[in-house]
């Protein structure tokens, strides 16, 4: 059983979001002086027999970690996540598939900008046509998600204290 349930946003030394870790990991980084606490929950605390410590929600590394540009992998699961597990044509949440906006038979690539979530009925109705040719409006345009957006969506909305660091303020 995980007594210290929850997630903590880890920032690089320059305050850029790096990753999300467990409360245990964050506390370890703080106590080893590898990170400092930036934000803590006011309604929870870590207690020992002699002391009480703040419950971390955001920590910042004391040393800069060089991270190569992170790309979100193009997978079926990630396309569905980007589109909110909803069909881009009708908004249905059942029987979802992946649709090529420009059909593959017409040279449409497997790319973030050409793949969308679609329910089976809409995918079949669109067939081997573009949405314009099929007379189907898209509720949103496909795009390449950023690493920060992916990180935020992986955990859910996260803590309120994360918003300034995930550009959702």
C-alpha cells in the first residue's frame, strides 16, 4: 500500500517542467539536498515521531539537468489521448479508431497532423475521402502535442500549484 500517494511536479533548475514523480521520491530529493520545495499542500503534512514536514507538490532541482528535446511518440494511444478520447467528427466516445485525414491511399502520412480519433461509423462514412469531400466538419484540428501537455494529461489536471509551470495559468 502506498501511504504517500500522490504526484509531485519536478522542475529543472530553470523552472522548466521535467517530469512527475512520487511523493517519496520528491521527499528523498529534498532531504538529500538535490532539490528544493517550491510548493506544498496546506491540507497535508509528512509526520515523524518528532517533526512535521510540508507535503510537496512541486520541487526544483538544484542542478541543471540537460535533457534532449523530448518528442511525444506517435502511437494510437497518444492520438486518442490528444483528442480527449472523442471522435473529432461527432464527439462520440465509443468504438474509437484512428483515421487518416488525408487517406493513406492518397499519400497521407502517418503524422500527428494527419491522424485523428474517429468512431467507427464516422470513419466508415468518411471512407477514402478527405473530411471536406465527405462533408464532415472536424471539431478540432490535429496537432503535435508538446511534452508539457503530454505530461499534464498523463497525470490528469494535477495540482493547482502546477499550473504556473505547465503554462495553464
